[in-house]
């Protein structure tokens, strides 16, 4: 589950970032001062991508899985952008089951690429109108949930429907299924600390990058910036389903990915290096990593194999513009 957004992606320089007070690698919700940005982006020859963090990850997982293995829930408007998004997702083998809200347009996300950095400004619109009663709790939709074995929810969704997260989380815990969440952005730890804290005991796998992990540690009052220590502390937070050991995964750009386990162990995994000349855009690399990871996890592969698949898919993704994957599928070596 997540917030489906149509990405409006442009290449620009720092002057556009400064004009709207944006960080090169930031991820924020649009305020009134950012609303004019979306029209301005149309002057930069934008590329449109069916996105939203969780949908990107679902597409990434689907890239390495048989068609219609994954199902994505979210809310869109009743407009052409929703149709285009749904069509694009279906073309990639993903099954989408959107709640349609006729009162709001499909959500958008301004993606400003400067060099190898990207700044995200999301105007959620319909994406923030998802609600449990109109979709998740319907018998035919809940049946889809019951038929699944692994659930992935973006941290951004904490700002939209915490009750939906808890409903799925409780089902996962009661049935010993896997709940995976992503911190998604540093502001989530601060602005949505309460719903995050309520969801945390249900996490079987929690994922974030180094900045998100450090911010989470600060929000918890942990006086450390040591990522290995943070990973272990995250893994050892109170947990409801004791049948599964929690793991915490911290990505760190070109540095090794860190995996902390509830039993206090920690392991590092070097990334797959990519020549800087081949790097087109890092936007979506984190989502691609999680997609690759999950594609193997749902096949009961080892954590080592899951991390390797995540690194592999991320290394493919950053050679393209945006959270995209090659139209001509590249066979994953780990499946050979």
C-alpha cells in the first residue's frame, strides 16, 4: 500500500531548488508556497512516470517475478492521469487495485534532478484520500489481503491511513505473515512519530537510508549516529510477533548496506559498483533496492540473496532516468 503519484520529472540547476527552498536530496510534502512549482516544471520538458515510492517498489519486485505476482493498493482521481498510471503499471505486470476518488485529481510529485541528486515535492491530492472503509475493508479487497503472504507499506502512508496500516499489520502478526515497512523520508520520523510508533511493534523488516536511520534514532532519544548500532537498536524494538526475528536494513549510498538483527548481530553488504559515467539518475534507487530485495524474499531466499538482488536492481535502475526499469528485461543472474 502507498501513495500513487504521477511523477513530473525534470533536469534543472540549483537555482530552481533555491527558489522554492528545496534540498538537493530532499523529500517533502508540498506547502502552499510550492504549488506554483508544478506549472513551472512544464517549462523544463518533463518526463512523466507512474510513481509513488511503494508503487515504484512494487514495479521493481514485479520486474523479477512472474506477471501478476504483486498487487498494489492506493487512491487516485477519476482522470486521464490515473488511467495512464494504471495502464503503465499493468504493462509491467503489476496488478493495481486503486480506490477512485472523484473529488480530487490524481496525485503528482515534482522530481527535480540536479546532477546525481533529486529533490521530491509531493502534492498528494487523491493519494492522501485513501481510507479503510471505502476500500480495504470491503470483502473483495480484504480477500486480496488474506491471500497475500508478504505486505510492504511505505512510510509515506503513515500520513494517509494509519488505520489501514494497523489493520494489515495485525493480520500479518496474527497469521505469522511478513510486514515490511520503509521509513521513506526523514520528516516521517518527526511529523508522524505517533502512528509510526504504533506500527513499529508489527515490523518484521524495517528499511531506511542512513539519513532516515539517524533521524529515527534521534526521535527515539538514542545518542548515537553509528549506523550499525542504530540498525541493531531498531531490530530490537519491542515486537508483537515473536515467531519472526526482526531485521533492520540501512542503505548508505555507495557505502555498504547494513543489516541489523534482533539477536544483536549485524552484517555489511558492499553494493554493486557502477561507473559514474553510466549513472543517469539516482531517483528511485532506494525503491528499486527494496523491490529487488522483496522479489527474492517472497521466494524464501536467504537475506544474503535478497540483499544482492536489491543491489543488482538498484544498479540497473540508476542507469536510467527516474524510477524506471529496462523495457527489455535483463535476466537476473541470481535466478540462473
